[in-house]
């Protein structure tokens, strides 16, 4: 009798597990393609608009451009790869050891670059809004270019371990597997997660609050506020909105990812897998939101976007061949 009850319970659990996996698969199939299309289009438009004359001369804009290029790469390659795996069971990393390493590398490199650009942009806005003239001098294009270069080199080297330690292994079937037995790999993975989940968000929040404090001081000092150009205020608003949105969208998945390196008993359950797949979607959305947030939060960006649309319409109208009348 007890064996029969146990069998029935196991059957119910299997049915529930299948249902959760099917729900996760269907949600991925229907939502992620839309995120993919919007992501490629939005980030491409972002790069074009931010490089227009009225915006490209600001140091903060350079961080936004780098961020958009990074987001475009992540959306085009990483989200496409994850969509095929989570939604259709097609694992591209099992077809080539090169793609196994490249995919693993980009899955770690791009999210970190996104965070580092937001951190650097937050520091830039803090310096730009400071009452201290010496501190405001750190907000310039030359320093921004050097900061971006250093961040790219540091992240590229910091993430190199991910590409080295992962390989395509044949255990009866091909699988892209990372070597977790190495102590060095475990230490570096732990550092990467701690930087991503704790340190970088803390710095973004810290400098965001300091920037808001500086902005409030500007309002009290009318002479300095007059010198603080409207474009700078709009760039600051664009950044604060983006930082807040990014933290809200990426936090659930980041927490689950952080739990993967901690020895907890429920991490391998079907519910954990279900949440892991579902929370990927808002994490993906964090890579496509800048374009929409900039339109909503900055009049300068909206103006440049409208000018771009008018230019495209004018080119299209001039390119139409009108039939000749006889």
C-alpha cells in the first residue's frame, strides 16, 4: 500500500516537473524572439543617435555608446544561443569547441561590460555634477576614452579564464563543460559573481545617490546651476533611470546565479530550473531597455531620434522613382 502511494506521489511529481519545464519552454519561445528583435533594433538605433553631433561630444555619451555596442553583441549572439537551447533544445555549443569557448566567454564578458560602463558613467555624472571644479575636470572625453579602454582590457583578461577552462567533452554525447575542479577556477568564478552581484551594483547606487545630492546642491547655487548645461542634466537623468531599471531587471537572475556557486540543497530542483529560465527574460530585457528609457527620460534624445526619422523619411522619399507621364 505504501509502495503504491509512493508511486502515485512520484508520478504526480514527474507530471508537475514536465508541466513546469513545458511552461518555461513555451514562455521562452514566445517572449525571447520579441526581445531579440527589439534588442537588435533598439541598440542599433542607440549607436546611431548617440553618435549624432549634439550628443557625441559628452563624456557620458561615450559610455552609452560602448554599452550599446556591447548590448548589440550580447543580444545578437548570446540571447540567440540561449533561445535555441531553452526554447527548442538546440545547443549550438555542442557543434564546435570554438563556439563552446566563444559563447561561454561572451556570456560572462558582455554582462560585466554593461555593469562596468554603468559604474563608470555613474562616476562621470558624479564628477560632472560636483561643486568642486577640480572634480568636475575628471568628467571629460579624454578620461572617458582611457577609462573605457582600461575597462575593456581588464574585463577581457578577467574573463579569459572562462574560455580556457571550458571545453567540448564527449561523455557518450557532446557537452560544453567547464572544469570546476580547479581551485583557481573556483576562486575566479566566485570573484566574478561577487563583483557582478555585490560590488558593481553598490558602486552604481552609491554614485547615483551622490549625483542626486550634487544636483540638489546645484539647485541651491543658482550661479553654478546656470553653468551646468541642460544637456548634462538630461544625461544624468538618463543614467539614473537606466541604473535603477537595470538593477530591478537583473537582480532576480543574478541572485539565482549567485546561488549556483553556493552548496545549497534545493538548487538542482525543477522549481529552481524553472525560475532560472524565467528570470533570464527580465535579465535579457535589461540589454534592450536603454533606447526606450532614453526616449522617455531625455528631451535631447527624443529630439535627435525625431531628426533621424525625418532624415530617413527624406532619403526614402527622394529615392522613390516616379513614373514618367507620356
